[in-house]
C-alpha cells in the first residue's frame, strides 16, 4: 500500500482535471474505494446526475 495515494490526493487531482475540462464535473465519489466518477455536465439535469446506464437486456 506504499504506492497508493490518499483519497484527498485523488480528489485534488480529479478537481484539477475538472478545472481543465469545464464540461465535466465530479458526479460521484466513493472514499472507501478511492475512486471518483467524472461525468459530462449534460447528464446533470436540474442539479441531479443521471448517470445510470438504462438499456434493454
């Protein structure tokens, strides 16, 4: 685990990415898994993210 970044470091990095890509934003964050989901802003409708994949199986 010596080479795994702290969650705060990951959040900072992702925020820097978002700053350079203004059409994207952080849609979801899971601290325990140390991961964040970036989503295209068109999927945020009335302040709510619509990021579920909904298709016929």
